[in-house]
C-alpha cells in the first residue's frame, strides 16, 4: 500500500473526528481550545502556562488569548507562582470547576457513542497502529 493513501486516510479521519467533536463542544458554549484547557485543568492543581501548554494541544501563541477569554468569563484564575516569581499558575474557579463537571463527562459520553460503533478489538488495533505511526516520527 502506498503511504500517501495512509496519510490521506489519517488526515481525513482526524478531520472527521475534529468536526464531530467540535460541533458538540460548540453546542456547550465553548471552542475546542477552551474545552481543551478546561478539561486539562479539571480536577488538577493549578499549573503554569508552560505546563498547561505541554498537556494540551494549544500552541503558545494561541494560549494567551484563550486564557484571557476564559478569565473574562470567570472560568479561570491566575495565581502568583511561589516557585518562580516571573510566572503564574492557572486554575479553574468554582464556576470553571462546575463547567468542567458538566461538560467533560457529557463530551466523553458523546464521543463514546461514536467510538462504540467499533469493537473492543478494533479500538485496541487502532490504538496500536496510531502509536506505531507516532513512534516513526519521534
């Protein structure tokens, strides 16, 4: 099989997933990036911007604006970083925790319905193949 066909299928699968996921997240009043940050901060202690960037799919250039919008919505707070005075830590507010507890399980269930169309064996095979593909590029 030609690797170009694999690339095409991989990209189209990701785009289909992204569209399916994004439409549900939008219905919940968030962007994909906002959801990624809220989901990452949920049930976690506050973390630095760098730590948050390493744990999410959000680029450094996008992070600042998204954090500002989440802060304006009252969903996150910034705290001085006691370990490094040049930075701050970010955590969910009570409203942010409440949002996380509502949207995260709802979205996981939503995605589970789609992935439920695959057998357990198909899911395991997909994870193995995707890990092997990722390893090629690391």
